[in-house]
C-alpha cells in the first residue's frame, strides 16, 4: 500500500474504534495473529517499519 492507502485504512479503523467506544457497535474485525502483533508493537513502543503487509495471516 502507498501512504494515502495506509492513511485511509487507519482513518477507517479510528472511526470503527470511535463507534465501539460509543457502545453497541461491532465491526466484525477478527483479532488475528497479524493484528495481535501490531497491538503488541504499539503497546511496547517499538513500532517498526514493515516491508510487507500480510493481512491474510491467521
């Protein structure tokens, strides 16, 4: 993905999070191994550049 595409995906996820915070919303996004890895990196403060995005990992 290019920069614009990453920003659009991030914007979509932020809006989903906002709707979750309001309550009564479920986007159906699975918490797979790829997302778990991302969450762990954010929580550890060690966000690193990835050379490929493989969202098909489960």
